């Protein structure tokens, strides 16, 4: 009985070790979204948060290392495309270890018909890009006044 319990415990420990190793491998791999562009660097999908109010959608994207000059935000049809080209300072000497992917950021969102694309604004602050996507007047809730007869 003790050998059966010991074998089960060993099997559980082996499974846990394998899961831990797989999790560590997943964490160190960059999230690739596109093949390498002409500059050969590739793209990484930036993390995003999206909130909605009655008047607008607010999209926040994490884009460390990107400044205003390296940012490109475009709307074509119903697609919002964000590209962030970052400037990475690589220290002098031989690079022995690097966890920062040598890639730019790219993310594409499909916009609904309720977004007024002509009034979208963008602001970059401390590596966080904040986009404000106003809702069109047709999409906003309309209060109807009730008259007493």
C-alpha cells in the first residue's frame, strides 16, 4: 500500500513539475501577431483594457518604449490600427541575456457602427496609449420627455 501511495505522489510531483516548466516556457515567449515587416523586427500584440461609458469607449494599450514619433494610429473603414515603433537602447558590450522582444507593437480593432471615427483622440503618457472613441449621436441613449395631457 505504501508503494502505491509513494508512486501516486511521485506521479503527481512529476506532473506538477511538467506543468510548471510549461508555464515558464509560455511566459517567456513573446506574443507574436504578424510576421516581420521590412525592418525585420516583427510585431508584438500590446495588452489592452477597454471601458465603455454612455458617451465613449476608452481603450488603453501598454506600449513601453514608444514615444509620439513612433506612434501610428489609423482608421480605415471600420478598422482601427495602432502601430508603435519603439526605440530600444541596447547597452554597450555583448548582450548575454534579453527578455525584451526586439519587436514593435501592433494591434487592430474592428469598430462598431456606433463609433464616430472622425472624433477619435489619442494621448500617450508613460508608455500607456489612451484612445477615446466617442459614440455617434445616434448610438447615445435618448431621453424622451413625457408630457401630461
